[in-house]
C-alpha cells in the first residue's frame, strides 16, 4: 500500500554506492494499499497497475525555417512523452494467523531508474514486497516488508502486540531483534485501515494515521483527505468514484483514485509520475468473461 507512499513510508529514495558506477539516486517503488486506506481491508482479487512517467510537451513555432528559398512559419507539434518505469500488483484474501482468521493484504512493486553510463543507457531496478495481516476490526496483527536494490537486500518482520511491536530486521544476511514502544501507541498505526467511505458514503472526510517502516523501526505520520469525485476513461472503460489526497510528514502528496466498485484505478505521484490500472478488474468482468464498459457500479448507469 504502499516519491510518496501510503503504506508507504518506505517509498523514499536511497543513494547507495554501486561498484563501478557513479553515485545515483535509486527510486524505491511505491507499495499498494491506498484502496485499503480509503475503504478498509476488504476482499479483492489481484489488481495490476503500470508505473509511468508522463510529460506534456507544448507545441512550438519555428519562424525561420528556410524551405525552397522562402521563409515560412512552421509548427512543431506538441504531445506527451510516456516512459514505462515499472509495475505494481496487490490483492486481499482470507487467511489465518496464529490459528485465528484474518485478512492478508499483499503487494509487490518494481521501479526502474535509468542513467547514461559511457553513453549507454543503463537501467537499475528496485523491487519491494509488503504484506499485512489484519483482524476483523481493522487492527494490524503482523507486517512484513522486503526491499531489494542493486546494493542491498533488507527485510523487516513486525509482530504487533497490545502496547509494543516485536521487530526482526535482516540486512544483507545479518539479523537483529528489538521491541518497539511507539510514542503515540498502537492506535495511530491501526488507523491506517479504518474506512473513510462506507457503502458509498463518506464517514470520515479526513484522518491522521501512522505507518511503521519495518526496516528502520520508525513510525511516519500521514494525513488522508477525501477530495471529491472523478469520472474518467481508463482502458476504454469509464470509471467514477472518489479521489483522495494522501500527504506524508515531509509534504509529499499522492492522489489515489478509487472507483465506486472498490478498485484502485490510479495513483498520482509527484514529478509527473503515476500508477495506472493495466488489467481489467474482476468487478468489470461478467461470468462469461465479457468486459463491462458502463459508467456506474459494476459498469451500469
């Protein structure tokens, strides 16, 4: 659920040294889970989103273009520059942990960084996996995060207790253990999955919550605000729903677009980057495999 992140606190940049290459800034991929911040943790089949950089180039004019000896004005057309940077997938399913039923939110994502090395374009890839186990009341039982960059492999496994968190951290094969006592208690962390919209009605216009970074052990603050409605076309299908602004403590903002059917359609990030749904969601498929292209819930209306 997790540039900016909403599950998320982990989606920041690193500057590791990679032997044989200049110092570079690697982009840590945003995790999924924005949908769960808005609607709470509900069953959901696997969703796929593609990661893009999209830059609009405006039309320009060349007034001294010599053509056949005559000076004539010419127009250089504008358009969009699109570049694929990675992908994300996530799902929510029923499971059990410690012999108790719960829901599992799992998300995987990849972000690629491209630089010029000796006049050759070289791509570096960072991948992450985030998983939450959440009880029926929306409380976090366990959280796992794994991050792989060209320079390191790190993971954190957090077990939530009443007033503390047991944390196992492994960095490049070395494991450490500690117990955390969050300064503001456990409730701000559980608030991450308290629904803001229930049965199509906004029940919590804004909420403040915290997100644990299982590798560093820090609890980062976030604020989510229901901004209003959207109505747009994606993959030749019309969706409508709500857009929600998610702001981190360092003022990085992402905008999540959640449809009336409960699908995460798009996540807008700073610097003209965005995650956009890239596979038809289950809510838009009939029992016979036909795509529903309407505008309302389940494509109707």
